[in-house]
């Protein structure tokens, strides 16, 4: 039996724009997906996902006579979850040169699905890592990040950037711009607070919406470029012990405004952003694809968390520490 875990993430800056070659700075947070893999004697794959912030499901496939599973969970999320796990299995079989290997897979995650915290990337990274090692092969972090990106890219119909999977593999704060992907060292304290509306956005649809706007309007393309400019300014503030949280927060606010202009915010996200700002946060923005899900605020006081706890539409608020570990080989 082999176990790996990988962290979720928040975007300090740059989601959506990163899809078009602008830089982004995602930061891993201490919320993890853990995947346990055990080799089977046959060629089947059995997945048990009791805790994906869905109602939990068990699915077996491969081999003869598979029926579509009957499950009481939103179909789009289930299909996506199965697509990610299926993709991770294919990558691990390929990496270990074991095309017919059967696997029992258990997925546990405390990252809400589809909510902008990188749940799918974390499941895919941990899944490929655990399955590859269970099949007797080693996998380096760079290769793991690349394989995980291939899975996200495929499941999200070619709309995904490598930012989520790279961040989940490497941990800490990272900078991603096209092929240039690296960890940012010596990042000071980043007091994140996350607000979650209990919902999820459809990443593929949201990315396609931004692409369409950008293709049709020069000002939308300029907005995407402006996000890139803001990220370049923001990343220089990150290094060193005395992180200027007020300046970083100001850029987060600006970033949220630009994402709103691109049509990817939502009423629940705006309410949470304003609740955090009005209760003392240095700044707040949506994180991830948007449409619903999570916001991230920067606040070293208790103000934002308390305000979010009482904000209608906010289902859960929690403090999230930067996780300097990426993929963790647990056993
Ligand atoms: C989704 O977590 C982040 C997006 O930028 C898409 C991507 O980078 O793959 C919206």
C-alpha cells in the first residue's frame, strides 16, 4: 500500500491571465488531498472516494461489463472527479510501464471540490505519485507536475494552465508563466483567510467565457494584460521578512476588480470579498476560476474570519497557512 498527499492552493494573483501566458502566483495551503493505492491481482480499477466534499462514492471500472454508476451527486462534479482519477491512473500506468495494472484507490480530501482551491490538481498529483510508486517506479517532482498537468489539460478540454498542478507538486508560493515555472523562495508570512460559499464554478466554461471576451474585445485582452502587469508588480513585494501586506492587499483588490470585469465573479464571492475588506483585511479577491466557490483575504487579525462567519452566503471561513511542502510521500 502506498500513500501520497498533495496540497490545495489559493491564487494570490493571476488566475485566468495565466492561461494566456501572463504570470501567476498561486500559493499552496495546508489543506490536502490524500490518495492511498494498492495493487490488485486483476486489471480493474476500484475507486473509493468517501470524502471529496461530495456525498462520497465508490466506483469500479475497467474489465468486463461496467455499468454507469448510479450516484446521488452532481453529475458534472462526479464526471470531472472520475476523469481526473482515470487520467491519473493512465499516467501512472504509463510512468511505471504497467499498462494493465489493476489498482484499488482511496481518495480523501479536505479541499472542497471545484471551489477554486485546486482540489482536482491535488487529487491528480497525489494519485499519480502514489500509483506510480505502488507500481514500483520512481517519479521526480518535475515529471509528476508535467504528468498531472496533462491530466488537467485533457479533462478541462485543453483550457488548463500548469499553474495548479505545479503549485500542488512543489508547495510554497510559486511563479508560473508558460514554460517558466519556479518556486519563490524566502516568502514572508502570508496570513490567508478563505471564505467558501459552498458552491463550485465550472472551470472549463469560465475559461472559455474569458477566452471569448478576449477574442472579441481589445479592452478585454487589455484587462488580461493588466492582470499580468499587476502580478509582475506583486511578486517583487513577496520576498523578504517584512512583506508589505497593505500593498499586496491593494493589488489583490485590483486583481478582483479586473476578474469581475472579465465576468468571472459572482454575487456570493463579491459579498465575501466586501465583508473581508470592511472588517480590516488588507485585501481580498476571488481565487481560482470563479463563478462560485472561494475568496481569499489577507488579514492578520481575526476581523475577516469573524465577519465571514456572519456573512449570508458564506458557508465556511477558515484561516489557511502557506504550506511549504508540496507532494508528500507518506508511505
Ligand atoms: C483555475 O484554478 C485557474 C485558471 O487560471 C485556469 C487554469 O489556470 O488552468 C482559471
